[in-house]
C-alpha cells in the first residue's frame, strides 16, 4: 500500500513538473508583436534612429520573439500623447522624455533634466546606482508604466534666438520653445515658454510664432535646419545639462514576457542609453563646426548676469517643485543628495582635468 501511494505521489509530482516545464516552453516560444511610438519625426537623426536601433536590438537579442514596429510622431498618436497611449495599451512601448509630462506629474520632470542639475554621466550614476531608477519606477507604476533610461543628449546648447541676449531685459516677453522645468525658469525671468514638438520648431521660428527655441545640440539642430530660421546660437544649455530620454513600457505587456525576455528589454534599453550619448558626443563637434564655419552661425555665450539670474531662479523652481507632496520630497531629497556629492567629485575630477587640458 505504501509503495503504491509513493508511486502515485511521484507520478503526480512528475506530471506537475512536466506541465510547468511545458508551460514555460510555450511561454518562451510566444511571439510578441509590439508597437513603439515616439515623440520624434520618423527616422530623425539621433532620436528617431535611436528608437529604430532600440527596436532592432530587442528583436535581435530576443531571436525574433519580440518584434517591435516603430511609429514616428503623428503616425499613430501625436508627439505629446505617447505617455497616455502606452499607459492605456494603445502601444506597448514609447520613446520620449519625462520633461513633457508635467501635466501628469510635476516631479516626473526630475527624471528628464533639471536646470543646472546633473550631467549625463551623473544622471546615469543616480539612476542606475543612486536609487533614481527605483523612484522613477515607483512613480510610473501608478500609470501602469515601467520606465527605462534610453538615451541622453549630454549638455545641450542654450538655444536659437532671432536677437542677441545682452541683458535680462532681453528675456522679457521672449516667446521661446522650452519645456519642463527650464520653461518655468524662463517664465519667472519674464519670458513666455512654449511647448512644441520637434517637428514644428523650424516653421514656428521661421514664421515668428516663437522668438527662440532650444532643441538639443549641434547634431540634431543642424538636421532640423534651425540655422536657417535664426542666426544667434547660445550656450550653455543651463536648462538641460543631462537630458535623459525614456522608454516607457506598458506594465501589462511587460509582465506578459518570460523572465529572459524581460531581461532582454532591460538590457536593450541600457545599451540604447549608452549608444545615444556616444553618438551625440561623436557628432556634435563636427556639426558645430559646420554651423559656424559653413553657415555663418553667430555663436554666443549667455552674459554672466543672465546666467546668475537663471541660476537663482532655477534653484527656486527646483526646490519648489520638489516640495509638492511627500513622494516629490522623497525624489527631490535623493536627487539633491546625489547632486551635492557629484559637485564635490566633479570639481577635483572632470572640471580640474578640463581646466588643465585647456591651458595654453
């Protein structure tokens, strides 16, 4: 009797294990068809092509088990509806920037870029090893989304202007395309921030709908032909010193993946994050030379008093937005701690080295 019971128990266990293994095999072989929607024009250099490479990488690494089709801004949804569309499952994945989602969560902007804040290298440090990504994930969970860093511009340019900025008075009444926290800083300096998708910038600047615009850096600005609409090109890009782009994944779609496919999506995003920054770093110097030497762009640096005022206003804006609620304070405290630590290290590492390298 005992022997028969033992055999039955072994048989039942084997059947259960075999069934579980079969389920996992079927799960592993499941084909996933994803849509990836972006806030960029289709195939736009750096941004659109970065989304393309991310989709290709996911497909290759998964052996075709996840196939991702990329849609540019306006092809499936407008540029600024990526967040909502992925949240509700219209698409499984999005490629955009957290600086656009102030209407969803004001503190989300900390995961895009903060004026006078972390650089690209520092931002990656905070996100991957300073607790930033965990906080970002917790914030987006309420929207049914999972975020991943997937690209960075590095320190941006200050923008394109149809007049010189010689004093703070030149910012008064200035209509400038500048999203996120940087836009709020401009507003407090007397300007009028306007939020437009990238594909609309040239026409808006050329027709006078706006007086100035920021975009990214020389590589992407040259591709849009912004030098044909304004001749003054200012630096530094105080508003976005390390502009992180995001891949948002619909949580239900992500949870439907097998463990290895989840790891593939995570890893592909991390590769895409590194790759875009490397491309921007490689392309910007040549593009800047082309703009200045071939197209006669007037390169200008913001006056010291303008930068000082923008820094003061930025500190006020960032602190204010970081105090709006308990969770905002938690994110702000984490960001601020990492920034303060990074400043000390940067003074004796990057800054000291660059000053030494540039001595004649």
